[in-house]
């Protein structure tokens, strides 16, 4: 099932979603379903469901870092994925954990940065002052950056309302230090959904008919974690993204219709498709 030569250990540095559709809950489900092993350093506990976020409790920075170091010192990591970080202090902790993993396990440990800024329901999940920290400390460490259109606009200052806009933002983010960027086109209007994987060697488009559904909560978390699972298992970047993209597309198609708002995906669709 895993499509790689090893199980693949993924350290996820992200926030918890009590509704189970996004955050570390979605991350763990995606990584596990793709045959890899998920460990976590929880950055915040959110109070949320499909209708939105009503509370956020940040985890103390020393506890976040201790979680990550406990994992790295014992289990290790073949890839790291970051999600909700919240503020500049947590961004700095994530950067230190990335460096620690690379120093102890080799510079080849890939890092997937999902620059989570706004929840599906509109709640802010990143202090505006922390955007500069993400750009300065995480972009240069990113093997793969996975911004949606609003996140790309915040990171670059450029508009991101069309596929061509996404492309321009992607190359700007490469210049800012990311080794590769997966520009997500979910916010760009149109009957077809187009995501662009952009590297210094060129670009690959992932495209399909847009699924008309409100059940898309956690798509970004899920996609980034699925990419990290593939990289941890030794897949090359394009193969890891392609597998992750297909997994998320099918998870949206199979969404169980839970909740009154933006419902979760079916992370376990592979179990029911056998």
C-alpha cells in the first residue's frame, strides 16, 4: 500500500482539531492510510467543528519543542510536516526541530510546510506578525511549500485569483527560498481545479473537474501530510504529490456528509473501496 521501500516516519508539527476533519487528526489519518507512521508535536488545541473555530489554546513553546525532541531522539523522522503554528515563537520552534532532525538524521530529511493561516470557516490561525517569520525561517527550509491562494497572497504580496497568478506566486516563493511549491487552486474560480507543482526544473499541473461539495474541511492538511508520507517513504517529489493528490481527490468524492458546515473528507476511503 505504501508505494515506497520503507514505512516512512513523519513528524507532524501542527494544531489539534476537535472535530477531527483537519489539523493533526487529519494528518495522522492521511499518513496512516498511506502506510507511513505518524508522530506529533501539538502546537495548539482548537475548539472547532464543521461550523468553525470557537477557541484556541496555545501549547507552551517549551512543551512543543520537548514533544518534537522526544520523537526525534527515540523514533526519528524520515520527513517533517508543519501545519498550524500560530505565532512567531512557534515558527522558531519548528525551525529548530527541522534543523535538529537534519543534523541528527542527515540533511536529506524532507520538510513539507503547509502555511496554515485561516481555518475553513474564516478564523485566523496565524498571527499576522508571524507571516514574516514563516517567510524568513520556514521557506528556506521547505522541501515543499503547499499554499492556497490566500496564503500565497499573504506570503508574496501578489494577487492569486487565476492559475497564471498562482504560477507567478509560485516562482516568487521559489525565489524566497522554497525548493518546490505546490500552488493549490481551490480558491480560484472555474469548473476545473488546477494545482501547480513548481520547481526550478519546471512545473507539473494536477487537474480535474471541480467537485461540487461543501465537504472540504481539512483538504490542505490532508494533502500536505499525504505528500510528506510519500517523501518519507522514499518517493520522488512528483510521485509523492501525484499519489497525495489522487488520495485527497478520492477522499473528497467519498466525503461522509458529516456536520452542518464544511464537513470532513473520508480519510479511510481506501478501506471501503476494497
